């Protein structure tokens, strides 16, 4: 085969992929618009009935905007058509309801369109510096020559030491130009946008393995132990021998290191607070960068959930198929054979016996557990009316100061803390930052009540709550330390 023919075959294979099939179709601009509007950047699962309705609403809005070339059919028909095109996948969520998600092919197409819609920067110093730094770092980590690695590290240490000494001595701090910041933000957004499709590939690999395992179990042409060994081998190879699996393992290792996650949040916060970032980034782009850690964690959750489904399939087969169907059925048949042998020893060859297919239902009469007591219906004694002149004078502010916890204000402060990029570490640290009117002893109970509603768990150690009474006196309470959850973790109610 000539070089041109081989290249033609590779190009044909690329165009046969679902990603380019989506972009190459005549109504691609409408389909991608619907995908971006419905699923957003996080590719959150959407219930099937809701997506059917959303597709019909979005198509109606597109027609009102003047677009004539739109897909024809109901929302359900279009979703099924997109599933056949490998752009949508339908599965069950944690509650057992059917949901739609975008495949990795569809997310790649959306990412490509998103990159083309951005202002692409031309050749710049930032891009050349990024290439040089990547090549230098790659060589420092992959060079087999020990002396060469040490030389590279020494040069980098000397460069960083010289820059540090220059800044410590009060030299001029060279600021980044607007072009440099624009190029850096563009590359950063491109890297973040590629994360959902990378996680989707790992998730689809596990889904494929699950389907093959189910098919192997149903065929029953191989022993169960061989099927399980094959799954373990393929799962290990998926995490070590593929690009997507290695990326997943790297992201999982990153999120296990609290120091790296904190450093990532602080670096993103510093970049978003840069004076030039306001003129470069839109609100959508700022939100995209701000939710990077949450985006990674959502992708990890979906991959782990898909891997758990594969493991659950194995467990169900081992527990249900082997123990219940094979062993119990075998024991039952042996008992039936034993009883038939005993019965045939005392009866003739023409004897018959009627056997009910289902056992008779057991009837249990209802027994009353509690009888009527006339004393339960006796009314309490009437309360006597007091003299209003004997009541001490009080004010509304005094009554509120002596009242229960201010749950509305406490809930607002707690929600603000959970939305913060750098939240308080514990409930006691959050309480210490309140004004005196929200630091009454009873407010501690209010915070614990709200924490119980969120089902947060306390540590074994105690921390101090410095409370201020309405009369100005202070009192310190020792309360079990209750850490605030990470702001990027999804709450169980979502």
C-alpha cells in the first residue's frame, strides 16, 4: 500500500468516528446547540422524560429564531436517533431512574466547537515559553542519563534562586502583559474543557466491560472464575495501559492530596483576582475556572459509580447465580429425590398424590394491642388569667435577645461559607467570625441543628466556642469539632 493510500485509510477511519459524524452532518449546528444548552459544561445526567421535553422546547425556540433547517421528529424520536449515532447514552442513576448523558464523542465535538468559537491567539512569547518549559520538564523526567538530569535540575534551581534573590533585594517586579494573560487563560480554559470528555471515555470503557461481562455470564460457555479473572485483568489494564486510565489515576491521586487541592484553589483564586482578568474573562469563563475542582470530582464520581456497577454485576452473579440458583436448586432436587424414594418404597407403581403448586396462605387474626382508657379523655385544669400590671416591662429587642437561635441568619451565613472558595475549616472557626449578636450561647445550638440537617459528622476532638451573652458577659463552651465539608463536593441532596 502506498503512502497516500495508507493516509487515505486513516482519514476514512477518522471520518467514520462518531465525533466527526456529528460535526459533518447537515444539522450539526442545531444539534450541538441543543447539547450545549441542555447538558452544560458538566454533562450532568438528565432524566429521559425531561430531556425529551427540553429538546422539543429548544427546537421550537430555534424555529422562532428564524432557523429553517432543524431536525424533524418528537423529542423522544430525536434522542433515540442520537443514541444510535453514539452521541447520547441512556443508563440508570443511583436511584434506579433512566437518565441521558453525552458520550465522549459528543463531548469532543462540543469541545472542538467551543475552541473554535474562542478568539484564537496567534504565535506569542507565552506559547513559545510554554513549549520550551514542557520540553525541558519532559526531558528532566524522562532522560535516562543521571548526569544530564542532575545538570537540568541544577540549572533550574540556580534560575529560581537568582529570581528569588532579585525579588528579595527589591528589584523591579515585572508584571504580565495583557497578551500574556490572554494566552495563558486561553490555554488553561482549553485544558479544563477537555476534562469531561476524558472522564467520559473511562466511564464508557467500564460500561463496555460491564456489557461484555453480562453477555459472558448469560452465555455460560466459560466458568465464572475465568470471567472474573478476565474482568480483573482488563480493569487493571484500563487503569495502567490506556491514556484515559492513567489520567483518571492521576486525577484520583491529586484529589487524595489535600495540600495539592488547596494549592490549586489558591492559584485559581489568585489568577481570577488578577487586575487584568476582568477585561479578559467573561462571567461564564470565570465560573468555568472557579469550578475546576468540582468538575474533576464530578467526573471521578461518575467513573467510580460506573466501576461500582461492574463490581455489583460480579457480586450479584456470584451471590445470586451460584449460591441461590445452582446450590439451592441442587439441594431441593436431592430432597425431592429422597422423598420420592421413601414414598415409592411404601406404595405401588400406580399410586398418585396431589401436590399443590403454591403453599396455602396463613391466616392471622388481628389482635388489639391497646384498649381505650377513659382517663385519656379528661381535660386539663383551666389556666387562670394573670394581672397585666404584675408583668415586668420588656422590649422587643430584649425578648429577641433572650429567645432561641436566629436560624434564618445562621443559615444564610452557613450557605455563604459553603459557597466560598476558601471556607472556614470548622463550625467553631465560622462561629468565631460572627458579630456579637450572633455569638450568643443559644446560637451554638442553632448551628448544631443546621449541621444535623446536613447530616455532617463530628470529630472525636473538641473545640472552643467563645460565646457572648446579651448582657456582655462571655462564656467559653467545649463542643465536638465539626469540620465543614469541601465546597466542591456535591451534596447528597443534589
